[in-house]
């Protein structure tokens, strides 16, 4: 579909010349000899090119009327009486550009193409903003259970403030979405949101990534680089997996929280920033504090407004809503024929223990949609990584030692791994093929986190 341009010019000959030029450039052209005529058809055009001097209502008045109608249509003004004052007035009034007659037709085409490109970018930004508004609206963060509704109410109360928020919960419960929702509903929503995955940053690079560095600060520092905190100035920093930050960096984070100041690596100049800090962890920071791995003063600075997000197994009533939400969301993206999910399939999902929480639900639904050929996901379409806990326990009982439960057997294996690793938890986790966080979670669930063997 061609782009339509409305040409408003009271000189018939010039209007005809401009029409021929624009049609030759591939545009559809609408014509009007007066502003009054233009207003009747302006909603059909993607751009308005108007003379400044027109009978009755002039070009500036036409521009003003379009703006009061909340029109996003770019307007280019042209006149043979061009002055600096006219140009300034036109641009302040919202004109996309200003042309002084006589102008070349090639220049006219260039100016129009530039104005349309700017409009396209604005339209794209508006669409992205609307998409973000939807994505981080609470009705799109699925949580119908009472404890999730309480979390949403808390977010509404804390979002308008600049208070630090600590989000606690297992991996996959939705801490990232909640953090973005807090930012999105805050006065900083149009400012940067910078997420920092602390566990993904090597310790030797963490300081330069967070706080930046000056040219020549170290070998290979050929230019000055802004750190994440400077990039987020006037906005929000989200420190994910804050429990993995080494002690040396914890001191600098404490200073950011207390004083809102820091120095780049290789510089003695103190820089001040205005950032709101959100943090998240899937480990018990109190336990880390007691073990000396986390600073007490930093913990209390972060724990101003704690929000504990429960694991999915503690809010199973959310599972049907999550499953249906992901079917609707992912089906069209994957080109799947499935548009719904059966009650029997929901029952199968409800019987699973979901160690990966909401993120795992999304992965399971995505995999099921890819492999399903029907219009409705059925139980056989639901591809789980493991059997439901009840089935798994039944199968396991056939080869477990007599009188030993699955939990007891798993605990004995963990104890043996710790013994072989001489109490080193990281090494024991590697022996079992687990991440350190997953291993610590199992220890805490079994009451072994403070065991002597650790």
C-alpha cells in the first residue's frame, strides 16, 4: 500500500508540479486548495505538505488544528516568504520541516522521505511501548493465587518510591518480571532499566563492568567505558543473583546504595548517580551472612522492602492459568495448530512438582506445542522432563533398599558426595552434576545446610 501525501497549495500550477513529482517518487497524492478542504481529508494522509500563506486559515493555523486533534501526521510547511522567525515558529509549533520557495523537487522528495522515516520510528516506538505496557501489566503476569495477588499489591505500593527492593525466590519463579513491573510502574519508567546478572560476570571483570574504567586503566583499555551503573543513571539497576557478588565488590555496592557515588576503575574522580536499585536472589542471604560470605550492612541496605515470591509447588492453583496463557502466547509464534489445552492435560501438569517453576512451565508448553499436531494439547502431548512425583516414587520404590525412602536415599547420596569432597560444597555439587545453587537448595530442604559434614 502506497503512502499518501496531502498537498495543500492554492496555486493550481505549483500543486500540479508537486503532484507529478511525488507520484513519480511512488507516493499517492491528495490535493486541497485551502486549509478548510485539507481538514476534511487529512485523516487519509500519512504526511501533510502545506503552503504557509493560504486563503482564510493559513498553514500555521492548519498545523495547530492538526496538533489539537492529537494527529501524529507530520506536517511540512513551505513558503516564498521564508524568514528565520517563520521557521522558528513553525518548528516550535510541531512542524516536521520548513521549505523556502523556490526549492528543488529532489530536495522536496528528500525532506518528505526523512519526515516519513521519523514518523515510522515514532510509530514503532509507540508500538513497543504499548507492548511493554501489556507485558508488564499485572494481568499479564500470571498469578491468581492469594499470595501472588498480595505480591502485586505490594508492587503497586512500592513502585512509585525509590526504595530498594529485594526479590527472593527460587530460579524461575518470575523475579525478573516482577522487577521490570516495579520499574514500569514507577516514575522512572521512561528511563533506562539495566539488568546485571551477577553470577554471569567473572570476578576479575565485575568491577569494570559495574563501574566502568578510564582509558589506560589496564592493558587493553584503549577507550573510556561507562559501567552499568552510569548507563542506568536516572533509571533502575536490577542486580540479579546478588548473593554471588564477591566481598570486594560488595563494599562498592554498599557505597552506591548509601552515597550514590563511585569511581571508575583507573580514576580518582568521584561520580554521583541517581539510580534506584532492585536486587534478586535465589539463595538464603541470611545464611550467607552468618557464614561470612555476605556483608551484614549490605544485606540490611538491600532488604529495605523484601518481596518473597513463592515456588510454583506452593501455588499450584496458578498452573492452569499459566498453561493456558503460554498456549495462547506461544502457539502463534511457533505456528502451532493448538489453541487450547484439555482438562486431562491440565491434571497431568498439576501432578508434576515443577522444580523449574514458571520458567519450566513455559518450556514444557513450548515443547508440547512444537511436537503436537492437534488443535488441543492432550496428556500425551505434554512432554515433562521427569515423571510426576507419585509415579517417580512408585518406580523408585521397586529398587530402593528395604525400609529406605527416596528422600532418605537421596540424602545418603548427598552425604557421600560431601564426604568424598571433604566437605567442599562446590566440589560435591560437581560430583553430583548439580549447580552449586541447586545443591545448596537440596541441603537446605533436607536440613543439612548447617550439618557438621559441611
